[in-house]
C-alpha cells in the first residue's frame, strides 16, 4: 500500500533523494568511524538487557494504543484495546516501509475509518495523539535542560530546545486558530482546490473539539509523559547492553532533541540523520563515534523488529468488526 503522491514521478524522485541522503550520511559516518570498534561493541552485546529493551518497546506500543483509545472515546468511537494495538503495530510497519514518516498514521486513520465511517474524527484523534507526544517530549527536554545545564553549558542545545518548544506552540496555536483556517481555505480557492474546503472544515472542527475534551487531553499528555520516559529508558538500556556508561540524565536531555532532528523530512525514516545527531550530542559527554553510532543503529534495530510484527498483523488481517458503534 502506498500513497498516491508516492506513485507519481515527483513522489518517486523525492523518495530517491531521501534514500540517497540516508545512504550518503550512513556511508560518511561509517567511513569516519572505527569499524573494528563497532564490531567489538556489538560482539560484547549483553543479550538479556537488549531483549528486555525490546519487550519494553512492545509495552510502549500497547500504552500508545491506550492513549489513542482515550482520545477516540472522547469522540464516541469505541474500539477495543486489542484492535487498536494491532492497528498501532500495523502503522509502525508502514511508517518503516513507506517513504513518508506519516504513512503509518494514514494507514491507521484509514483502518479506523473503515471500521467506524468517522473519517475526520479518526484523523483528528491521530493528529492530537501525535501532538500530545510532542508536548511531552518538549516538556521533558525543557526540564532536563534546566537540570543538566550546570553540567553541559552548550548554546546549541539551549537554542534547539527553545526552537522546538516555540515551533510546537506555533503549531498548536495554528490548529486552534480560526484565522489560520480562513487563510487555508482562501489558498485552496485561489489554486482551484475549493472541493477540499468542506473536508478540511470538518477536520478542523474535529481537531478543535478536542480542546473541549479536557479530561481526554490530560490523560493523553500524562500517558505521553510515561511513554516518552519509557522510550528514553529503553535507549538507556540499549546503551547498558553495549556496556556504555553515560548517565541517564543525558538521555533525558539528548533523546528528545535527537527525535526532533530525526523528524526533518530529508531522509528515509530518519536513517542517517538520527545517527549523525546521536554522534553529535553524545560526543558532548565523552562518547566516541563508534559507541554512539552502534547505540543509534541498535535503537533502529529494535524499532524495525517491532515494525516487523506489524507486517505480520497486516498479512494476517484484522478487519472484522468488534462491537463498535
């Protein structure tokens, strides 16, 4: 399954460019890294700790499904946690396989639409769910920066954290702004896309309704804080499986920033960009490039393995109704 835009010549060229950037960055990083050191680190991998991090990652996806369920129920969409967990894993698979990082979210939204026929509400729940995760991520980064700054006086880290927070505030304010909605509709009319006016209007309304679902929003942000912390701990456990000794507080500072940089739409699934940013940030606390690169690649291995489970879900299928309205 692919998006229509990715089947067009422009979409294929865009994916090819991202693929080349990812390949080029990885090649460059590996060429400047001691490959024997990487092999030595991977050879000494402590499998029980690594497997534990993998199991925690699966738990995190179940908690993510619970967060999604809270938001869907606020819009009177009732799907079982089992069904949503399967959809979440399927979305992870397509996030990895499709040329766009939101490909899996589109698949999730489509599957919920098939089950409920609530198109705008389905997409709005996913967008709000993602935003709640970003809110938690920036909150953790800001608190970690305050606590870690006496040990790490780096203006790049400060400015990147501030820019990420400002960008997130701008996105949320824009989504709640009637002025932005009017501007978008005027742009659609000016370029001959007025036929999307009604669809986008309903989507905006669905997103803005969540502002009235205060309890669901608080639950989503609370679960997001748990999830972001769990993801950071998983990354830390992977470092311990490699026998690395970086203090946990730096993971709480660096991981949100690495995630922000990796979301830049210039590579495939953040590959290459994530590894380069990992090397850059962890070098500030004395970690060599071979260790940081190994750590980042093992993190990707964990996500890829879990995404593979989503591929199995997709092949088996799970589209039968389960008692929703």
